[in-house]
């Protein structure tokens, strides 16, 4: 959002206004605010809004709610295996391959190679960028996550993704942003997830991945 | 004043923990163990350590979720889901950030994935406070509660990324770089989102007074 210029110095940009609210705006730009009625007014308006927002607390739930919440969490956790127990068992043998497989998942290399990718948000957007777009504007993946929690084939992909080490991936020449795996999760059908998991397993075992069907 | 309207430094006092005082491996009671030690304990197979983590962080997680959906029922479900997902992913917590920050990341992702932008979250007028004691409150307090409800409703109408940024910045006082890490954005994008959140909030609050 551009707010034009004042005599001699441009008005504060959006991010500078945020810096001014935070008290981190540099002195030179702060000096502009003191001489600019427009910037002063906008800053004061934002301070007022931030103050109103800050004063709006969350209603206190009934007292019994907290113990009820803990009990619900405890009951759901009781049905789960020990955290990390599944991935620990195969991490011992698959660690070197994890970065490669993760790179495959996150970068979506498998998709163009095998022709698995039937749909994307747009033809030009990379999956990660599309994922970020979806998070802002849509409701993709609302119930998919519940479904895949019990999908054993997809557990391999999830475990790989959870084990991602950013530096390790950078070392593999892969740059990825959070949300990429969520995107894959929400976009692939159950059959596609199974196929992707199969391809990953094969890659981890060092087998040759068959080429595209067409 | 609601608990989360206080400065962060005043809000970090832990709620009473009704968990048996057990040893946490290093010879100190589990209830006083730091979060990292509890995570290690849990990963070693003692799930009661996770109970302590839940009791410690449930209020903050619930509040993150409540601000997203602006109603108790959904916030309650989201908070439960956030803890379950945190449990499943506990082995991925490397201690590079505070456990609470990591937990916020999980909670925010649960909210982002579950809350539809098309769904207009509402807080029914008759459930805005628990319990409803407005009849016994001075006028100023009634007014304050109504203003707070209006602001919460307006925040819940913000686009999801703006909402997440606002919640983490305003109510959990996370720095921009941590918010960027949680949301998978750049610091610049976080600041831009915060700017637009404030600008939109201003518009929404103006609309609500008409």
C-alpha cells in the first residue's frame, strides 16, 4: 500500500509503520513522522486499533473445562503409539536416503517424472506457492488430515517430512517452505498417496523407479 | 481483565498442576521440570510427562484457537487436535525454539488447515462471556465486554494469514521472525500481513459502529 510522498521525504511504507508501532523505526524515518501530519495520524490510528485489540481478552471458559480438555487429550493420546517409535525403527537404515526422498516429496520431482500430478492450483504456480495461497484463501484439506492420520502408506511420507532437516535439504540443493507437505497431503487422492509412498519406498530401497506410463 | 489481555510477563505464571509429583529422571519432580525435559521423558515412554505439558500450555493453546474461530466449541476441538498432533510429532521437536513456540506452530497450522475462510465464525451474543454476569456488572464493565466481543468478532473475520499474524503478534508477543518461521513466510510478509490486519480491523470496527 503506497501512501505517496510528503515534501522532501516519502511517507512511511507499510512495513515502516509496523516498525514505528514496534518502536524499531530508524531515527531518520522517525524524524519524518514528527513533521508529517499524515504519517502521524495513521500511526496514531494504528496505535488506537492495536490498543483496542490488545485489550480484548478471551472469555474465561467454565472452570471444569480445563480438566475436561486435559482428559480428552489424555484419552486421545492413549490410543496413539509412542511418539516417534515408528520412524525411529527405520531411521537407522534410511537416514542417508531421507534427505533425498524428502527432496523428492517437497520439490515435487516425482510428479512430473511419473505423471502423477493430475491437478494443481494453477499451471504456473509451484506447489509450495500454491499451498501458501490456499492457506490464505481457501479451505483445502479440511478433513483430509483426519483421513490420512490413519493411512499407513502415507505415514512414510509424513515421517520423512517430519524428519526434514532444513540444512540437510539445503545441502541437497532443495529449497522448500513449510506447508509444502500439507499441500501434497490435501491435494493428492488416497490412490495417489499410496502410489507416491510406493515410489518413495522403492527409491529408499535403491530400486529403479519405472518411467511414466504414457 | 481477561488473563491474556495482560502483558506476557504477567501471564506466564503456570496454572496449578494436578499431576502427581514424580521424578523426571534427573531426580527433580516432573511438575517443576522444564519443557525440554518433559519432552525427553515423554519420548522415553512416560506419557504422563505429556499430561504436564498439556496442563502447562492448554490455556495458551486454547486462546490461540479461540481467537481463530471466536467460539468455545470449535476452539475446544481445535485445542484438543493441536495437542494430539503435537504428541504425534513430538519426536520432531529439536529444542531449537521454546516448546511453547513450537506448540503455537502446531496449533496455528491446525487452525489454518481446519478453519474455512468461507465459514464466518461467530460468537453468539448470549455466549460472549462465561458466565453471563452482566446484570451484576457496572456499566463500564458491560461496555468493555461488549467492545471486546466486537473486536474478537472482527479479528475472526480477517483473512487467515492476517488473523494468525495478529494473534501471534498481539497476544503472544512473538517477534516477527518467529511468526515468519511459523507461517512459512518472510519477515517482510509478516509485517505486511500485520499492517493489513490492522487496516482491515479498523475498517471492520468502523462498520460495526454504523
